[in-house]
């Protein structure tokens, strides 16, 4: 590719980036939710031969390298063999064994945190920017940006916390995320011969070929995984009356499994909890138990009234988000006084644009293995480096494993024992069942 072509593509990508972010941010609740869209897919359709776009591009501002990219963050997470390409021969069963062994009943918190890893997890790094001269920050007067956020909670300055979560908070439970190179679900779907990985969650593709989704659904089905420390941390926030709402893109129902009050959860991309016939005129509701039985019999669930497919109420690409998402977001993000974003690439709209819906003086904390959500348009997206002089620096970034970061935060708040207790109680209750 020539230099001019490269420059043209970079310019186009930049424009698209700005336009997408603007579209998400300016839109009102009605407009932003026409349907779920992946930024990857949008970029791919405009730029042919597009390689994965990395939002983690250098900023023009001075800053210390966070070193938090998933590509260099340490050893890769083990993919449970159910998601692996089954033709691979060497080491496959070893992976499965080590996964099964580490995810078994050991109660050591350290073992638990390492459950989905081969070897030690990547080191956790609290990113400390060198702010431009004269920049004002909400996160100063403390030894670290994370410390500043912990102090806000401890001092009662953050009492209406909104959490936004993605697949990264469930990887330590053994569920792969979507887009991490090699270990993510989208790199491990070859057996299904999909036209592109996201087709497995595309409503058009599903109508023509539902089998791949149901095979995957069997593996992901709720009830087979234990919530992670990150889920229990959110539960702890709720227990302390500090959680305004937990917005999750995850369909694994691990928030519910962790005991978080469903009233406090918004499952932005739906979940397995309910199911409907997809016949446009029918829409008959089916129970989770019935769908589960069908899926575990390897049958394709079909409506007894009209014969159409019955699909768990997971929001597929091309479908609208649940009404509850739109009903709650305006008030929640207005009232929010601390935003915590964990384990998401922030590549799917309209969810990604929510980070800009909190007030301009509301601190935002990203806990993720890689830097994400940094917009190139001033005022939109995270600004960890305080580059946008007209706004006050209020974004903190912790690079690494969300379980570890939650433990660190809980430690700063003196909540570690309670956090461990929640998990122990959950495991004990599961044992009794
Ligand atoms: P992605 O796979 O796109 O992003 C997960 C992010 O979490 C990545 O940035 C990882 O680096 C990071 N990560 C992984 N494990 C982590 C850990 N233990 N601690 C901290 N960070 C970790 O997943 P989502 O952003 O959730 O849509 O994807 C959004 C949507 O795209 C999903 O809801 C799904 C998918 O297509 C539907 O199913 C409709
Ligand atoms: Zn029907």
C-alpha cells in the first residue's frame, strides 16, 4: 500500500471514529438505539482490507506508557477447549486439564484469580499520567489516581456509582471475551464456517442458520460458571448502597448469579433469562427452562404456535436494545457521580457512547487489559492524559485484570474480607444445591 493510500485510510478512519462517537454522544435515547452495531463491522465495510484498528494510538500529549495492551500484557488467557478450533492437536487436552484443575474447588483467592490463566497474570498497573502544565485534575492530592478514586468513595463523595461492564469481567470465570487476539471468541469460531465471526450474533444470519448460535449457547449457558471477583465487587457496591446501576453487555447472567438485585442491573445486550419466538407476528414467550432443555438436547427450539425459531432474548447485531436500557440511562447517567468501566473494548454502539453521558466533572475509571475508549475529538471519550485543556482531567486508567484491580480497590477501602466473604458464601450455597 502506498503512503498516500495509508494516509487516506488513516484520515478516513479518523473521520469515521469522530462521526461514530459523535453519533452516539449527541443522539438522544430514541435515536441511539436503532440497533446494536459493532464499530469493527462499520469500519470494515468502509475500508476494505482493513486491519484491526487499534484505538490505543499514541496521544500527542506527554504521558507514561500504560503498557496495558492485551497484546503485550503477559501470557494469554487459556481458552476452554470448547471454544478452540477442534482440529488443533497438540496441547489441547493439557489446556483443558489445567483449566479444569484451576477452576475446580480450590478456595485460595490467588488460585481463583489465576483460574483462566496459564502462568501468572499480567502485572496490574495504575496509570499515572504526566499532565500538561497547568492542567487541572480531579484526581490529584493523592499518591495515585486510583487512590484518589478510592478516597472519593471512602469520603462519601461517590454514592451513586454506575458500572459499565463487558466480557473482560467474566474471563477469569473461564468464559472467553470476544475480541482479544487468539483467546477471544471471534478468533475461535472456525468450526462454524461463518462468513465473519460476528455472524454468530447476527439476526439475519441466525434466521438462515441458527445451529452455530445454539451450539455456542450450550457452552455459554448460565449456571456453568462461577462469578468473578469483579462481579462480587459490584455486589459489594450494591450492598453498601453505592451502586446506582450496573450496565452490562454480558449475556452470561453472572451478575444475577453473584446476587446483585436485578433492579440494579441493565442487561444492555439482553440475556438468556427470557426467550421469545422470533416470528414477527407471534413473539410468544418461552421459559428459560424450556429453552435450556431444548438446547441441551441439541435441538433447535421452535415455536409450538407458528414454527418459527425461539431465541433467548440476547440482542443480536441488527436488533434493538432492550427498552429498559433506554428507560433508565438518561436519569442514571445524569445522577451518576462516579463511573467505573471494566473489561470492555468499547467497540460496540450504542453502549460505548454511554461513557460520555455522565456530567463533565464526574470521575471515570477504566479497568481493562488495554487502553480503550480514547476519542480523538476533544471532550468525547476518555482523556487519561488530560490533553483537552478546556475540560478538567477526571479519567483514571488501571491496566490489567479487573479481578485484581477490584481487589486493590476493595483493599484501599478496607473491604477485602467482605469481598472474599461474598465469594465464599456463593460457593458454599452452590455446594448445598
Ligand atoms: P470484547 O471482547 O470486545 O472486549 C473485552 C475487553 O476486555 C478487551 O479490551 C480485553 O482486553 C479486556 N479484558 C479481557 N479480560 C480481562 C480481564 N480479566 N480484566 C480486564 N480486562 C479484560 O468484549 P465486549 O467489549 O464486552 O455483543 O464486547 C461487546 C459486545 O461485542 C458483546 O456484548 C458482544 C460482542 O459482539 C453481543 O453478543 C451482541
Ligand atoms: Zn411463534
